[in-house]
């Protein structure tokens, strides 16, 4: 490659990689920046000399390694001090004693590395003074000015930090806290409005999830978390702050307890515990399904006789839109009151727009749990397509895919807009060529059905009054089977008290919501088996509902 081509490849992405290379090999940010700058300078010089390069990336790493070797040669050997409390009072006036005063010569290099390693695991206020004093060779007065504290405070922190490091080294490796090496993966579920309120958006990294895992049941000190994970405390401190704040600054995955302890702010379950909870209600769920089959034989004609827009579907297809209504009405306030009074008296449930829960598993935990959960989202818009208000609902899980999620703008989704417009029939001839292209996609995805020269919704579409009637029918079924529900609530309450840490008992309604997602899956699977529900087809829209308010 020619000089111009080589220089064009010196971009921000390469700079980020080189800085990562430098940071991993240096003791602080300033050294890393110096090393990275020197590598870039040498790369530019080499390119400008007209050196022939066939493969650019290997060439860059060769230069980086050579520069780092030179950098190591120039780096001064750092020295550490061991002082008594009496000597410490004279700290600014004495010469720095070499670390060899208490280390044997043949262990010097290893011990020095261990000391630097231990500094990385100190708390922020102790780490700052140690780095500036011993590694950056600043005076006590300079450190005090930089940190905005008194010189006496600087001395006290230095002395405390030195003793901590000395004690850690004297204890020996065999007494150190075991490091948690196996990665932890989590599946997150939530209920409410997630837009701007979902703390799990701050837990996408494995490190975040491992920190949450350690804090799931017992309080943990930041320093203990760092040791268990084998990660310098500076990173853990940042991670803890992020996890405590969450997305909206008020609801995070962790909560701070006391001065320097942290504990989970959401319920975190092992996969086996999740399965145990599911099994605690399975008997009642299957009993309810048997009753539901009988109920639909009695009320099926009533459901079919409701007012629908466009195509009239068969009962097993229509009932898909009622499954979530049925299950979620089982955990509405009037029914949860049974659990509140009998099992959780005097428990104040947090009032927040969104609440989350986590389940621990292997690397494929998300795929595994998607097999057991069904979610439901709703979106709406006012004064659109000539209607006062429209609302879309969809159910999604292993049988059906989500068509949309909370927060989506209906006005920007052409398939949804065309579905609304087709509610009372939409003539194809009235569409523009561009709209016809969207119609073709909507038909392929099952949103719209074509009948001769007219378009109609491919999903169940109802006026608001019909939707209200659907809810009443679901509530009638629940009222007729309240004894089964009471038994289910009792089993569930006992299991919650067994698996949930005491400080998270106020979150029990979130656990009930999680069970609701599992109940939906159980009702759907058994409903298909019993013929209550139709079997979804590819690109099917079972569970998707459009409600129109004129």
C-alpha cells in the first residue's frame, strides 16, 4: 500500500484499539495516553518514510509492541515506603525507603507487581492518594490540592492504605477470597412502561450481571465484589454507581446500604427457583383450563356474536386475543387483594412506572426462558385515520413473534396505518403506487387480507365496546372459578416467601406478574392441545388485536 492509503487507515477505530492495548499495559491513564501517543507517532513516521506494507493491521501491532518494549526500558522502577505510625508523622521530610527494605531481592519483581495489583483493589479515596504519591511521585501538598483535602487527610489515607496492602500480602494467596471466574448470564423480564424507566438497559455487559449476581441475596462491600470478580475496584465502583442509578436515576438494579455496601434492588432467581414457582401453580392452571373449555362451550356464541370490523374469524382464532386479558385479569387488584390481606399484610409495594425481575442461567438463558414466557405490549394513538383513538395489542412468545413493542409510534408504521384504514374496507384503486407497495408487504405479513378489489384487516379488529365486552366475559370466567384462584394464590405466596430475600418481599407483585407470563404460556400450550386455540401458522397474527374508538 502507498503512503496516502496507509495514512487514511489511521482512524478513530484504530486509535481506540491502540489505547486499549496501552491501557492494559500501563499503571494509570496518563501512562496509557503517553504510550498510545508514542505508538501513533512511530506509525506516522514509519509510513512517511515510505516503508512497504502489505498487511496494515499486523504492521501496526508490530510497531506497537516495539514501542512498548522501549517504553518499558525507560520506565522508572517505582519505590514504596514501609513506615510506622511515628515515622509517618514525618512523612514529607523523610527519604522514600525502597521496597527492598522488606522484600527479598529474588522476589522483588513479583512483589512489586503484587503491590501495584493491591493498589488497584483499594477504595477510590485510598487509591487516589497511593497512585499520586508512589506511582506519580507527587508531594503530599500537591495531592491535597489536587483532591481538595487537607495534607493531614492525605497522610492518614496513605498510612491506612499501606497497612491494608501490607496485611493483604502477609495473609498470602491461600487465604484470599475465591475469584468468581464463571460468567453469569441473566434473562430480564418486566412490567409497566419501560420507556425511560428500565434499569436493565444498564446491565447488558457480563460484568454488570456478575455484580448483580453477587448482590442478589446478601449485602456486599465494593471491595469484596472486586476481589471475588478479580477486577480492580475502580471499575467496580463505576459499575456500582451505574447499576444504582439505572436509566431514570431513581430505579436501579442495586441499592446502596450504609456507607459501602450494596444489595440487589430487584428479585433475582436461579432458573431452578423459577421452575419451582411455575410448578407451584401448574395444578391449578390445568384445572382452570378444563373449566375454560366448558366455559367456551357455553359462551362461545356470545363471543362470536360481538361486533367486529372486516373479516369475522373463528372462535379459536379470536380467543387468542382474549388469553392475555383472561390471565392478566387474574392478577388485577381486586383479586390480588386476597393475597395482600392473607399473606402479605402491612407490606408496602413500591409505586413506580416499571418493575423488573432477573433469572440466572447459562449463555443461552434468554432463548431458554423465551420458551416459558409470553409477553404482551400495547400502543395507541389519538386522532388518526379519522378515528378518535386506536389501540394495538399483541401477544408474543415461542408460538408467535412480536409485531411491535411499547413506545412504537403508530403514525410511522405504514403496515399499522393501512390496517387501520382497512377496518371498514379499503379500495385498492384509491391507493397510490407507493401505498400499494406497503400493502403488498402488509398482506405478506398477515396484517391485511385482500378480497377482490378490497382490503380488510388480517387481524381481529373491534370497536371499543366489543373489547369491553371481551373483558367482561373474561371476568365472568374468573368470578366463576375464584376458589381455584384462591388455592393458586396460597401456593404462590408460600413459594414467594421461600425464594425471595426479605428486603425484596415488597416486590412480590412483580413475581406474580412473571408467573402471569408463565401462566399465559401454559394456557396457550394446553389451549392449543385442547382445541380452544388455533395453531399459529408462519407469519400468523394470532394474539394481535386492533381496538378502534370512533
